[in-house]
C-alpha cells in the first residue's frame, strides 16, 4: 500500500512513517524539501502552499506517488480534504481523517493479531476487512502495550 502523509517535516508524521514500516510511505510538506529516501520512507515537496487549491495540490501529490491513502495532518489540509473526499475517491484514494475513539481489541477479534490499524469509515485498509460496527471510525490506531485496546495515533 502506498501512503502519503502530510506535515512531512513534523515529528508525528515521521513517527507514523516508521510505524507503517510494511508499506511505502511518502512524507510530504510545503516549501523546499530535499528528496531523501530512508527504508520505506520517501520525502516529497508539495511546492508553495496555495490555500485556494489545497485539495488539488494534495491530489496531484497523491497521483505523483501513486498513493492509495492520504493522511492529512495540518488542520487546513484536513478541512480542505473533508470537502474533497469524493474527488479523491474518484481516483481510488482513501482520505484518512482521524476520529478520537479508542477501540477495545475484543471488539475486533478478526484483527486481533494486528498491531496497527488504518481505518477509513469502517474499512480497515491494511487487511481489507470492513468493520460495520466501526463505521464512525477513521484514523490510525496502535495497540497499547497491554494489547487490550487500539489507541488513536492521530
């Protein structure tokens, strides 16, 4: 799975990129950004930020790197992407916008072996399973150290 995460120079996006080590991750940010490749992580510049066409800039970046999933982290990007979700879906790109809900591992017996979940409106994108009881959930979830709960990472 190819994943594009924004706020590419931020600590949260770098931690998230390392967490998703089994996938191809592109960390993208606005402004001048060197092209660096580190194991599963590539860095990409989004150019100069244009508030009027933010969603289109992110869509173009997703298409450039063949991203299946976009995880916007900046507040203005999140707001812009919420409105443009149908546009991203036309190109087969899932936009993951976090919900602040923790999930009991017992509720997800089909995914008990996973350490990380990527949910988009109930679709678990890593396993491809649909979790009808979690249709309100979107975001990245990481199993806690006790292995009893998936905590929202973003």
